[in-house]
């Protein structure tokens, strides 16, 4: 199961698969932006940088993030 790498107390870098263009970036930004408690800092082809509102809440947000990305067609990389 892939997990994000912690780059700070609240910031995560998520590696994604299936992305190749600006449309993909926009779709990922919209999918992640719909999740309460998550702030989208940056999205590029293959990666999204996000922050959680409160430290330690990634465990509860991860299933929602994973589902939103899979629904959008860009799952987390393994």
C-alpha cells in the first residue's frame, strides 16, 4: 500500500499514476479539493502536494483521498 512521504508536520507529497497533461492536473486538483480537511498546495503531472488541516489526521483522510483519486482515474502510485 503506497503512503505519502512526510515533508513537514502537515505537508504530504503524493505520487500519482496515469497523469500526462494539464487536463489530468486539473482533474486531480478538483478531486482533492473536494475533500474537507485537505488543502491542495500544488499539482503537477505525477505528483500532488497537499496539507492536512490538523496534524495526525492523515489516517482518517487517506481513504477519502485514495477513493477520490481512483474515481478521477489517477490512483496513488505503489
